[in-house]
């Protein structure tokens, strides 16, 4: 398999027909998954330093703004009762996530991200940005056919969101520099799996070029013709 991710797999994957380029549509949305302080800052138990990911995602968002592509942010947040109780199965498996409480610093979007008033924010309780949320309906209502998925963590919420995006009928593009994890192994494995089965994993330059290709002919970076 030699897809856009550029990492060949063994003959088993080739025989199975995995890794074909999925392609993208002409009406994307950028879905920024859980780049909250609880994940992007090492001071939080659930986090690690994702400064490079935040910077790359900022470049992606800037390119999206230039061509009026909508940006959707997501954040995991639990009520005090959910965080303290046993009713959320995921928290029994990953108790460290109990610190992601509504109103806390941990669930605030990283302040370095260029969020504006017109951006959507989807609150969620699970790994996928689609599970138990209105994201699919929102993207459909916005007339979107493609999701550019980025954020944290690659092996958790990014991968889960990519899986549900393609299952919901959206093309999936994942710029690798815009995703981060707590360790290199899970990060690389998740990107490999997304490229094999769910979407196209590309470089940031490729994703930015795709967005810029949507600008009307004759439009410059500064917006002049």
C-alpha cells in the first residue's frame, strides 16, 4: 500500500485492497478535535506539549478562513456528577479523564488557536466527535462533503472521529502535522490505520494547497484580484 501517507505495508494489506486514495470533495469543513488545554499542555495529567500541533493547526485554520471554509472545534467536558460517579463507562477505563470537568481550565480551548465568534463548538462525552453530538447534522446543514480532521489525541479522539466521519458519508483528510499524541508509537499506528481504511493522511502543505485550490480564480492571498 503506497497511499498519500507514503508508508508501504506488507502484502496482507495490499491483498486486502486497503489504502486506496479516497479523495476529497469541494465543500470541506475543518474539525479541530479536543485541542483543549487538558490535552495540549503538559501541566495537565491528561496532556502533553502539543505546541507544534497547535501551530500547524493554526496555519490550517488560516487557510480555511481565506476560502470561507467553516471551522468546528470540539471539547470533552463532564459534569461534576459524571466525573465523580460510575455511570460513564469510559471514565472507568480512563479515570484520568475525570479531570476534564465543565468550566475548568482543562476543557478550555488552547488560547493560541485562532478561534473567532463564528466558529462552532461541539461538546462531547466520548472519543468520536460524532458520538452523541449534533456534528453530523451540523456538517450536513452547512452543505459540507469533506472533513479535514485534526487535533488530539491521534490514537484516540482523532482516529475515532475519522472513523465516524467516513461512516457518516464524509470524505476524510488528516494532515499529519496537525495531530498529536502522548507517544510516537500510538500516533504513527493511528495515522497508518486511518490511511489504510478511513481517509487520506497527508502533509500540512497538501491540505493547505487543497484549501487554497477552492479560492475563486484570480484571488490572491491578500484577497485582491
